[in-house]
């Protein structure tokens, strides 16, 4: 409902402003809006089709990892941490496996696999719910961690950046240079979500079984950040691209070796998974076109510039830099709609260039947060929960921390 109003507002506000400009003698305003609509629709289609090959490749490798048991092994590895976060769930309850697999799929960027696993987890958690219309502590913790969107590999964002770089004629562009900044931002969002829910639910976080895995994750990342801080921004960005590309390629090789050891026919399995890539890429066409057209009309009417100038004046009055502002709408929209935020991210990349600071920040934001209202509505709605208790405040707090962290990380690495 909220996204419907936002989308409608883009068109109506642009039309009203266009009529005012027409009355003032600007005879080019309506043709300009129409041209923007058609050009943005074409761009949305071209970007989506450009994703087909990349998504097919990635889903093919992920299918090999799944058949090789690598994803299941990863899920078993993080399962001990879950026992501390969900004390109300009995040992070996089916909900544990579904939750573990859901968050593991999110970590690996498997959005298409994560949603059905998440819905299954909510159904299993609902079997333990004494008040079916009220969210349990376990359900809230599970969903808030989902909205925090911890992702090791922001697959779709990297794919879109690479597609846009080709479209803009960039040579030797490394779309994975946002890997480490995105990991830092999403890590901050995840930790803030975990702490917020733990404080409300009075969960003891100071346990070795929980702290040791968190330290095992954060210490290497902090070490990398400290090492990269010794370099100028250009060199640091180059090294981040090397690290990001190296990590992703290492995951691919690990899956292939696992498949070889398990005697999986890796070629046929890759083909099977790759077939899903076309469907995933085509699926986003209507969403991306819808949002790009609305944003293009809004921008062609001069409203985006007017809005950004107004915000920039307020930010500048506080003595803060303003070059992050073009990416800010991506973070605000991401709370409401992933497809809407994706459209805004693409718009920033088109307007400022995919290798610009606003475009890099927009990519970090897109890869480090989740669609809070969508996740809460779909997951709670699937089991008939109406009283969500403290789920929304905790999720929004994590969103805010993640957005601030994304801005700070982007300045640290790219400025």
C-alpha cells in the first residue's frame, strides 16, 4: 500500500509540476516527460536482460554447492549459534533446520531460495506459538535478523554494476570492489538488530558459544580494514576489488571441488541451476521498469533536483558533506521495497556514472539492507500473526544503523 502511494505520487507530482511549467510557457516539458518514460523503460529492459547471463552463471554454481552438500555444511556450522538466540525452540525441532538454511541462503545471496525456506521456518515456529495471533520471541528474532540482511556476497548488486559498466563503456571495471564495504555495513546492521532484540527479550549475549563465532567473523574483517586504511583511496579500492573477486572465485572453486569429491556431475548440475537464471532475471523486468519510469518522470519534471537541493541545504547548514545525498533515497526506499530501491540505485548509476561515489554508496546500501516492511508483512502474514510486538521498532533501528554505517564506510574507503 505504501509503495503504491509512493509510485503514484511520483507521477501525479510530476504531472502537476509539468502543468505549472507549461502554463509558464515551457512548451518542452511534456515531450521531455514522455521521452524520459520511453527511454527509462528501454533501459530497465536492457539491464534486466543483461543480468540473464550473470544470474544463470551464479545460480548454476550455487546448485553445484547445494548438491555437493556445501550449503548444508555451512548451515550446520552456524547452527550452534542459533541455540543461544532461540532458547525457546526445543533441540532438533524442524524450525531450527529451516531457519538455519534460510539465513545461510541469505548469506550466500540466494534470495530465490531464502524466501520459501523462511516461510517454512515461520510455519514451524508457529507450531510452538501458544497465541497464534501474537508473535513469539523466536519469530521476532528470526524476522529482525532477516530484515538486517546479512549478506556475504551481494550477487545481484555486483551483477547490475557490471552490466551498467558495460553499458557505459567502462573498461577493466571491477564490480566486486564494493564487497568489503558492503560486508562491513551489513555486519553493523546485523549486529544492531541482534543487540536490539536481545536487549528487549533480555537474552544473555555474553556467552562463549555466541561471542566466539562473532569474533571469528569480525576480527578478520577489522584486520582487513586496518590493513587497507594504510593505502590511498584509489589503491584501497583496487585491493578491495581483488579481495572481493578472490573471495567469490574461491567460493566457486570450493563448490566445484566439493562436487568433485561427492561425485556430482558438475556440468549437468550447473546447467540445471543456470536454467533458473533466466527466470530470475526476467522476473525483475516489470518491477524495474515500473520504478525507473516513475523516477525518470519525477526527475524530468525537475522534482528530484528540487528535493535534493532542499535536503542538501539542510545538511550543509549542519556543516556536513552533501555528496552522499544522491544515494540517500535508495536507503529510504529499501525499507519499503527492494525492487523500488533497485530502480533508484540504477537511476543513480545512470545519472552519476556507475564508478562515481554516489553510485558506489547506492550499491553498498542496496547490498547491505533488506526490505523491512515487505519481509514483516509476508512472513507474519503467512502464519496469521497480527500483533508483531517489538519486531518493527527493532527492525527499523537496524535499518537506520545500517544506512549510517553504509555512508560512513563509503567515505572511509572511497573518499
